[in-house]
C-alpha cells in the first residue's frame, strides 16, 4: 500500500484544467495580437505570462500538464524573442530563441 500511495502522487496535480485553458487562450491571444499590439506592451505582457508559467512549475503537475506547460512556455518565449528582435535587441532575441528551442526539445522528449 505504501508504494501505491507514492506512485499515485505522480497523477496528482495542483493545477486545474481551467488554469491551463486560460493559459492556452492567453498564449493564442498574445500570438495573434503580434501584428497589432505595440511592441512594448506585447513584450511586457509576454514576459509577465512567462513569469506566471514559471510559477506553475513550482506546483505539482501531471506529465501531460508538464508537457503542455513546456509547449506553451516555448510559444511565449518565441513571441517574446520575435518582439525583442523587432525592437533591435538582437542579443536578447538570440538568447530567448535558444531558450525556446530548449523548451521545445524538452516538451518533445516528455512524450
């Protein structure tokens, strides 16, 4: 019974479906507003949402939730990297692009 309790904790999550759904919607919205939203505003919001996602990593997530959070983090990082590039911050854009690649690689290997 002790082993069953330990293993069952792997399927427990502190994050509900509504939270991940809101994160999906927000990521889609920010990416869709790229051509219309002022760069500074998009950069601020993108970074704020990345910080919120980092907070999710401190919580207990199922494997599928972890994979989704990594993928959404990657999309947001790519968005932020594009805005950084567009605003002339090439060094930051390259660093962000590399971070997004790592997130994508990690989310793929989690499958």
